[in-house]
């Protein structure tokens, strides 16, 4: 099968919801997290491809509470979201973010 045929087949098939899991991000207070990782995870949630039992635990050297981490990412998502930002969806998503 040619590469273009593979892309066509994949694009036509709906995605499958992921298994329940916890993602750990080291350096969670950094640039990669706010610019790429969290927006990508938000997009998966928007497309209903994340399990309801999905969570993110962020680790970094900066001292921060869960709530401060969530507030920080909320501010940053408004800047780095790759599509329309749905505040209701974000409020459900952000409750699954934790910080150590």
C-alpha cells in the first residue's frame, strides 16, 4: 500500500478512546509543556480521544500547588491553544492536572 493510501485510510477512520492512564511530565513548569504538550492533550480531549480516567502529573523544581499549576496553564492555554478555546471543556480537563 502506498503512503498516500495509508493516510487516506487513517483519515477516514474515527479515533479510538485511549485506555485509562496517568501521564507524568518532568519539567512541567517549562516551555515545552505550555506550548506543545498541554495543547496537544487538550486537543485529544476535545476530540474525545482521552479516557475519562486520564490524568497528568507534572513534576518540576519550581514550588507550586495544584491550583497554581492549573491557573498557570489556564493563562497559557489561552495564548497557545491551536484551535478554538472552549472554557467549559478546559474546566473539566484542568481538574485532571496535578503538580509535584
